[in-house]
C-alpha cells in the first residue's frame, strides 16, 4: 500500500508533466482523480470524456479499470452483509467495464507506439493490461462472485448449517437464489468467450436442481410449482434426458390422468406424445413451450395453443388452455375477442357445454365495469398488502403485509372521525418471525382469526397441549383484551384443525358456525389431497381437491363433526375462502372448479333451506366487474355493497400488491339487512358479558334472543324497513331498553348507545338507573307511547319484589324559569308514579320528587348537555 502511494506521488511529480500534451482537460482531471484515490469522481469524469470523444482509448480503458476497482472496493466493504446482498450492482458495473475493456483493447491495437506509450505512462499500466488482461480479470472476478455467493449451496444445507434462519430469512434466501439463477444466465451472455462458462452452467444447474423434485420445489420454490416452468427452458438445456425422465409423470401425470406405472398404457399419454411428435419436440419440450402453469399463452405461442386444444380436447387440460388463450384480451378488456375464443373452441367440448353457456352469458354483461379504488397509503406501501378483513361495523381493518423482517405479519388500521383509514399498526401480540395471516374477525370484533405456523415455534409450543392433531398450517385465534391489546394466541381444536390441509376460515355473526376449506377425506370427487408427493400440477394449477365444510359449535363449546356442503358448492377441484353473510343465506366462496375465467373466481350461492347445510342454489360467477383471469379473492363489507380486493392494477398503486375497494353489482349483493352494534354496561361503563338480551319489533313480536359477548358487546343483523327494541332479559338486572331506528343511518349500519344496566343482586349500593326510553311531549308531562314498554317491565319487576321501594326523580335543563322547571319535573315524576300504579304497583311503594334544574349532570351551555340533564332517575330501595 505504501509503495502504491509512493508510485502515485512519483508519477504526479516526474512523469505527468511530459505526457499531458496527449490528453484532454477531462482526461487530465480524471487521471489526477485516479491517483488521488477518488474512484467515483474519476468514473464521472471519464464518462464525460467519452461523451466528448467516444473513440478515446485512454478514457475507455480508464473508465473500465475504475469501474472494476469500484466493484472490488465495494465488495470488500460489504463482505459483512454478503449473505443478503443482491450482487446485481456488482455485475452491472463489471458488465460495463468488460464492454469498455474490449473496446479499449481494439482501439489500443490501432494506436501508434507513441500513443500506446502515453496511455501506459498516463495510467501507469502495462501494455498487456490494456490489450486484454483487464477483460480476463473482469470475467474471472464475475465468475468468482457467482461461485462464492453463500446462497448458491443447497437450501437444506444452508438451513442445517444455520447459514440462514429458515423462519426469519427463508424468503430472502429464495429471492437471492432466483436472482443468482438469472445472473448465471446473464454471465453466459455477457462473457461468451469466458473459460468459466462450463463452471457457471454447473452453478446454475446446482441451484435449479431443487426444481426437479416435487417436495423441494414446493419447499424452496413455490407451492404451486410455477418455478419449474419458469425455468424449464434452462433446466432442459442443462440436464440430460435421463436426469429429467421423471418430470412428465411426476409433475404432469395427475393433470393428464396417468402415473409412472401407467404412463405408457394411457390413452392421454398417447395423445400428448402424438402432439409432441407433430410439433417436432419431445413431450417435456412441448410442455415447456406451452408453459401453461407460469407464463401462459403469449403472442408467439397462440398457434401452438390452437393445435394443442384441437388435438387434446376434450381433456380438462385442453379447456384450461382455452382459458389461457383468453388472458391477454381479457386483461385488455377486449371481451369480444374473449367471447370469440370461447365460441371457437366450444364444439370441441361436447360434455362441457354448460361451462361455455355460463361463461359466455357472464361475458356479455358489461354493465358493471371493474373500477378499483385504492384505500390509501396509510394501508398500502411498497411492500405487499393482502388478505383484508374488515369488522362488521367497518371501523377496523386487518390485513397481512409481507415484510423484509419476516414472512407475513398482521396489521390493523382504524377509521378516524372523518371515515378515513389511519396509519396501519403492526399487531405485535400475534406476529412472529414466521408467517401469520388474518382469516376473519368475529361479529363483535373481539376475536381475530389467524392462519399460521405457531405450533412449530418454541414460544407457542403450548398450543400443542390444547390440540396435537395439526398440519403444516392451521387455524388460530386471539381475543381482544380490555386495554385494546390482543391476548395469547389459541388454537382451534379438532375437528376444525386436522393433520390435513385447511384454509379460509370464517365464522357466522354469532360465532357458532364455522366455514372453512379442507382436503380431508370425504371430498366431492374423491380424496385428492393438496400438494401430494406424487403430483405437482392439477387442473392448471398447484391446487388439488379442497372442499368447503361447515361445523356447528355445540352447547359445551366444542365443534361438531364438519359437514361437506355438497356437490352444488363443491367440485372435484378446489373451493376455498367461504364467507356466509350475516343474512345466514348468502354464501360467497372461491372456486377453480365452477365456470370461471381463470384461476380462482368468486361465486355466490343462496342457502335454500334454513335447516340444511347441503341445500344451495346453483353458484353464480360474480362476473367481470369482480373476477379476472388471475386468482381472485375478496372480503365483503357487512352491508354487502362493497368488497375489498387485492390487485396491482387499480387507479393508484403503491407497491406490488395493494388493497382496493370496489362496488358489488346490485344483483350479486346479499339480502339487505339492518345492522346494529351495541353494548351492555354497568354504571361504571364496564361491559357485561354473557348477558341475555332480546330484540322485538314494533308489534311486540320477539325477533331474536342472544347473549352479549366479551366486553358486553353485541351485533345484530335484522330485516330492514322496521324499527326494533333491544332490552336485557334478566330478572336480576334492570335498565333502559334501546330503540333501533333504521332511518338514523342511511347505510343501515347503526352504532347504538350503551345500555346501562344495574345488577339487582349487588346489595352494596342502591340500584339507580336512568330510563333512556322515557319520553314526554314537549313542555308536557304526558308520557309518550314508546315509553310504555320499559315502564311495563319496571312495573312487573316491582310486583315480583313486593318489599322494594321505588324513588322517581324528575330533572330538567335551565331553559325557562326555575319555578316552571320545578313544577314540570314534579309533574313528570308523578306521571310516572301514576302509570306504575295503573299497572298494579301500590302507591305506598312509590315516591316521586321534582328537582327542576337544581341537579345538572352536565353543563347547560350545550345542546348535548341540556339533553343529558333532562332525565328521570329511578332508585330501587331494597
């Protein structure tokens, strides 16, 4: 190092003055920066020099050399983070340096000996460095970086030796390995004459090896298996036929209906072989060209797809190919072209005419365009946001975010006063270093449903003490605590969770009915489990046969044996993500087995018999306003007029996947309902759980009976176009009922005032309460009819407890004179007394007083305060 600086000083003092005559000002500046060790500055200077004189050999070589030095210096500084380093920046600079070094080498050969001497002396380099040695060093360095990448070794080895933590760093490792595959391919193109080409191919081959096996492909690539077809061209070029002989039966066998042992006897295999032969390719090559499971049908493969469909129809995979042909025009909203494609191939599928009729009918309805509205950057970021879940009152939003910190985490946002989503916050109580996704939220907003791998983490090992029959991913829940945080994660017990595959859990409004998807035995079409060891692709995807089930919670709190929803809902293919609307009639779910446009589409079905879970109307595709050619999923708002979906193609996009809002077409909405959200509290405002409440209509008819949930909250879904009363039905409690007036909220999603209730068993204090439903005509003591219901309940209570004394106190605001208010309050208190007497309560047990404006509970300066001061207070003396 010291020698290097002495050489620079010598050069500046004694050599430079004799060679500046052959240099431009920019070249002189750049050379000075080189010898001053200013790499970045010299790169900028020599770039400018090449703009002035693109043919300058000195500038070409100097820039190439400085780019090379920059990479070497930068890699040395970043060695401590090389495990997580995407080396694209290194290779980009080396690529440019190599191109410039080749140019410099050619230019150098055309120079005179004097000009060559000036370059060598100016840059203090030997002639062979300019004429080719630098380009060789660049090739070697690029290869070395690929060869020394810590993530090139087998994934299982990296996990076993703890070079990478599978849970916390798995996603990053997979991304780096995919980048390495690309970088190896780029090396082969960038350095076609490199002596390391064979070794680079071996590196690439080693990384791609994991995509030749079902299990490792799903573990280290992706569960749907798309990564094989993504790299199939490279794999075929790198591996021998012998090494790839299992690909067709293992990856494609289930899709074409054969196995390794039956392949050569299979009629479908013969069809596939005949088609491949007609194309002049092997089966594995033609399947790679089709690329049905990854790239799909693109412009250059349209004719290949056409021939494939004509020769392979009516196989299921040929119908999948038809869908793939519609993808590009569908994305461009060219629905006429989509229709023409379906009509062209319809005759080839005589047994699938019902599918074509339904698809064509849905495509002709373009009255509801798909308009996605981004819900804002308080939710969406440059990361991926997905799996939105919204509470029944539409005040809280939960969703998953894929972060660099870990796999997937759960976040939450609350609406502000103006109805806008606030900055999302991580729910740290349920998040881990692994993967967590919200599945749903209970009707009262107090229980968050989760999907995760908690049982495999030491911190949550306690869940296996509750339930040991778990699979690779299972259902869990967390209850909201009184301080607003979330409690310990708990596991759903068998038979909701099983060792089989489960997904897409949702609960009914009351939390006593659970819907979910599973690949357990008993499925429609037979047991064909997800992600089998002997198959990769099926029905155009990596999903196999999952059905939707329902389980009812028994009185002892355990879940009954799940019921398969039957052949109307379930198909021999995949159904998932069920959601029963609170109307208890409308079911939404995702399916790739019913007539859809591609991937999973969203369907709606109506429950035909309230006493049966297997009687459903024919599922209806929600149409092009909701569904597309990719996997579709959404979460419906309670009213059912809007849905939250995940997309990359809305009005605004902040990252890869964002959450959007869209309108549901009128004919695809659930039955209109009136929603009400209330709470039963004690005199201190604390929620009272497990309190029995009743709801009756305007005619006094009982509509529903239920109990309050955690924190005393309750949610109601009632038929619209009517008013209702809610009251506590417990002889040991007394308080005011609450009126539900649907006109108070045009969205039919009401937030009720808290129902303050007194526990009559509490002898430590007198039972004092305010009857909120007690109303009088203005400036009058005539009791209005809507007050009779609660007064009648009070009279019945007093008659059951003949030793109790009831004190009635009338209070007013400060409007009008004190004398007037005193008299008005006395008259109102006495009116209540007389009414109770008329209902059979003896007058000796009733005391009535009027205090006018003397005892306000709030300031009379505001309208709200005056309203609170106008009250009648009841106290029961026991």
